[in-house]
C-alpha cells in the first residue's frame, strides 16, 4: 500500500537527517577546525641557541668561568653549555665562523647578580675582552651603561639633541646597575646585565628588517607573547614605521637606531630586536657564528601542519635530533628557527 504523502515526507526527512548526522561524524576535519586547533597550540619553549665554534670545549670552559651558574653538558650528540633550563649548543667548524654580513642574530646575554662585581672580575682576567659602550659619535665611552646619561621615555639611549639638553640640565649618570658587554669565543658579543636576583641566560638580541612586523609574525605563526606590553598596537597593514634618530650609549660609535623595536618571549628567554642598523639586507644565519635558535614543542606534527598551512618557509624537513625529531623553518629576517619535539 502506498505511504500517505505526509508520512512519506516525514520518513524522507528522518532519513535525510540521519544521513546528515553520519556525514558530520565521519567527515574530515574542516580547514576552519584545523586552523582553530593549531592556533590553540601552546607557544613553544626556548630550548637552545646554536653556535658554530672552532673549539667548542674551550668556548664552554670560557662561559662556565664567566657565568658560574652554567655547567657542561651534551645534547643530541652536541657539546653544550647548560644554563638553567636552557642550553647553548656548539658545532665544531674548521674556520672562524663568519660574523659578517650581518644576520638577524646580534648578541646574547645573561642576567647577573652584581654587574659591577662581574666587571671587576673580568678586568682581572686576561682571556676577557671588554667592549666599550660609546657615549657620543666623538668617541667617549664607558664600560657600563649606567656610567653615562640615562635614557628617557623607556628608551635605553639619548639622541644628540637629548645629550645636549642633559648637559645643560646637569644630568648625572645614575651609577649602579646597568648593561655591559664582553667579547666571547669566536668573536661572539655577550651582554651581562644586573643587578638581578639570580644569574641566568635571559635573552637573544636580534635585528629585523621591520621589527614590528616581525613581532606580529612571531605572534601569528609561533603563538608567542610580546616581550614588551603597553605599546600602540599595529597590524600587518601599518607595521612598517619610520626609524628614530641614533642614540647612545651604543656598541657602535655612530650610535644605535633603537626604534622601531619589538620582541617576544619563549618561557623566560626574550628575543628582542631593533631595526637593521646598516644599509645592507640581513642574510641567513645558517653557517654564521650564531647559526640558529631552537624552540621546543610537544606536538611536532601539529606545528608542521599549522606552519605549512600558513605558508611559512621550511629550511629542513623533519629530521632526527638525538632520540627525537626536529624541523627547521625561516623567520621574517632569514633567521633559522629549529622546532624540536620534547614530549
């Protein structure tokens, strides 16, 4: 007997509903769902800074002496310096690793408990070369930033005009804690800053072609937190801004361009950066003194899917790293970034 019209419609509707539910259950995850899941990935941790060195063992001994909280270690077959929860890894090379042309990685550094005590010790050690901080482009210098005019407005230096105003106003150096530099093995620039509660490896200072755009890149692709809060927010549409005048104190006699700037945090290690200082574009970090920065993730496959979906450049496909896996990607100014899976 034929099914009445209204009952037939009811049956057809039930069948259609059941079919839709089956499709929803067994359908592949949509692009929107995948993006939502990968955006929710926790930010990576800071794992290590990787240096090229002609003599890794000697370099490790140097850093252990200057920063006694560190110890010698081995990570995935690489000689390493253990600094708290993070590492500095070394690859032995047969020629001095290049420091020019300039790459995105400028220098790295430690917090110290008493910067002036460290300076006094370093002055007595023949193996330590202290780097001057120039106070003007005329060549005056100090060894600790707090021995010259203090910065203003949250900026670490003063421009020529501001220095002239400070002189007229009789502004004096604050003394006490500040930042200072020494030259490490293989011509590395190493910062030590105090006075801090404990000694620890705390930052990698970088250059970027467009610092604010770079910060947005790290926040978008690596889910990183900004290292400096309270700044005027920018988007990818307006992240390229004009540079400031040069200011002092600075490692360069001609002063430093300190704005625009940016940075992010991975665990308690900051990646901070200024605008590229010279006229030439930044080159790849690979093969240079500071070869790459390594970050730790718990789900490498999920990160690979996220980064591929966002068009991030891969320098190396998944490879073995000790008893785990890693990949290498490229940051916004050709810095190599290694992602290591740490369960």
